[in-house]
C-alpha cells in the first residue's frame, strides 16, 4: 500500500508545490507576448519625446539664442540670426544626458490576487506597467534595467529583454520575496518600484533606506485591487494566505470593515510619509483603472524631480489634468 500511494495518485505536498510553481512559470512565459503588446499599446498612448536638462550643453535640441561674448570662438556665432540684428548671437542647444532607471515589478504570491471588481490580477498590471515604463523611458533616450537582474541598456528592445529576464527568473528569490532585492546603484540613478507594498512598513523601510541613503531618486507605485482597500464582502467569509497554507474565517466580515479600512489607510499614510522623508514620490493605482493613468502620473513626477527630466507628453494642459 505504501508503494501504491508513493507511485500512484498520492503525490506528496512538496511535489504538488513544485508542479504548481512550474505551471505558474510556464503560464507567465506564455503570457509575456500578450503583456508586451499591451505595454507597447499603453506606452504609445501616453507619451513620446526626449528628455532634457533645461540648460545649455551638448545636445540636438535648440535651447535659446544669446549674445556673443568677447573672447568666445567665432565659429559659435549664428550668422543668420545675427544678420537681422546689430548684435552677434550664439545658438545654444539644450544639454541632454541619458539617465539610468532601474525597474522592479513585485510578482510575489500576494500579487496574484484578483477580485471581481478588477479585469486583471495585480501581477499582470505591475508587469504591464514595468514593460510600458521601460518602453517610454527608452524612447526618451534613457537607459533602463531590471533591478539586480540585468545591466542598464538603451536598446529599443529593452522591454523585450526585461520581459525575457522576468520570465526566466520568475521563481528566483529576488523576484518572489515581495521586496526589491538589495543592489548597489550609482548615485543619481533612478529606481521605480511597482508593488502592493503590503509588507510591514518597518520591513519596507529597512530595505529602501539603503537606496535612498545612496542618493537614488525613487518612485513608489502602489498597485492594489479595489477590494483590498474597501473590504466589500458580507457575511461569512474565508480568507486564504497567498500561499494557500493558512486560512481564517470571519462570521460577519462587514463588522470588521471600519477597523480594516482605518488600518489600511494608516498603512498607506506611513508609506507616503516614508517616501516623503526619502525625497521620493508615491502614488496609488487600482487595477480597475486604466494602466495609462499611473504611467502619466509617473512621467509628471519624473518631470518635476530634481533629475530635470523633460517629457513632451502632449500639451502642458494635458499634463496638468493627469491623475
């Protein structure tokens, strides 16, 4: 009987877990082409253009005319502009320099959650946002990298390379821990994190302090299912842990709603205060809303950061109306 259970239908729990992980990895690889196409579509609707530093320097974009100063090289004079004036003028170009931004999507088990209020699970949304952000940044002349998983690149196929890296490392500890992996980033580089950030704030703070202390400009995008924020359930409700190994039953879940919401808001307020202390940006996105919304908000934050990004994402009025 022991042999029959061991070689027949009685598969051990460890074997079941391995098979489940394998199916999840295969499913992620199968969906990557679809997620890449969705990311490209969203990136195309949000913004196109180049970034600049809003000051004179090497680049291809016209910045301004200024009067020629004694002692400057005569080859710098713009003779066409000077011909219509009594002064000599120099045409200055805007300084453009590529920045390096490291991206990190949280694809830990908690990101698999999807309620009936949202069309996609959180994991799919953070993957689309990561790939779309990579596409936008590369179009703007930036270099991007998957945090601690690949070297920065400005290649036009950067989003595809990031997708391939995520698929091949989806079961690694770095991609499954729910926290960004430790990495040594150069000063003045950027870090964009897509996660639900539902780990204890002290744990998150401990992991992020190293980046902030090294002068990294960070942007935290909290991706939530709307049900996680409102607890819209009624009556007897069973809750399962992300791994499925733990369960808890509430007889009247609606009675818990006020305290749950208060605690949830306090958690988010602590995250926002943490980002503020770091000098980082923080925004929340719900998976029942279009993915283009957080991307446009993110670009506005990049535009307003001390790094000096300039994104030409349509008119300035459109940028002011962005969520």
